[in-house]
C-alpha cells in the first residue's frame, strides 16, 4: 500500500529531494500522531491588540507556513492542562467537569517574560500559580494526558517570536494589572 505524502510535507520535510517512498519501508509500522486537547480559560481584555500586541515588532514574529497558531496571540487565555488524550475521553465529560467545578478567576500580571526555544521564543505574561489554578490543574490531570514539561508555569502568551528575539521584551510592568478569566 502506498502512503500519501501531502505537498506541504513533501516540500517542508523532504528538502533533499529524496523519493518519499524510499524513506518509508513499511507504513504498517508507523504510528499515528496522537491528538492532544487542552483545557484553558479565556479572558476578555479590552484593547488587547492596541495595548498588548502592538508592542511586538512585526519583524520579530515567528510564523510557520500553513499554520496560523503562531505569530501574535489573538485570544488571550491561560492553559490549565495541555496534552489530554482526545481519543480516550468523551469531550462531554471534560465539559461537564468544567461546568461543575470551574468559576471565573482574577489573576494579577506584573511582568513580561519569555520561554526561549530553538524554533521560536514565546513572549508571555507570567501568571501567579494560585490555589485555584492548582485545583483546576489537578482536576484535569486525572484524565489520560501526556506532559512534555516537568513543571507548570501559568502564563498568557502574547506572541511567538524568532529565536533569540524574545529577551528584548522581558520586563517588570510599571503598572501591574488584573485579568479576569471567565470562560473555560
């Protein structure tokens, strides 16, 4: 059986012009990539673009072809758990747990920080690890999940920028502010 290779995979993953069929000897041994879900809480922030995103230089933005999940963060949110195994859990179960257990929360923002990476840097607002966040995280960590980071650092992403460019945005805020997260 021949394996279909999309044009994008061929262009971006097969840069040395090898025949994709030569790369795959037995497609039956290939595992499907897992599908991960997440639990997050959104915040409605007035003037998000004008006051929070406008400070990011367009020349610094990291963007990936055919993937609009990078660049400027359009929806301010805090992730409670990423990596939930979507194929093992009925989404309604997660929704029921959210509805029964989660309430709006207000968190204080005092600084802009950075997660540095090889592919991109993440410019973010650090958020305090409150008891409410710990409770929510523990609640959803009970579901089957895969974690790629050892520690939980609550944050609200502002932008994905080119590697090495994030450090210039790091600072303590002159005027700390509070954010109310209202929607899970």
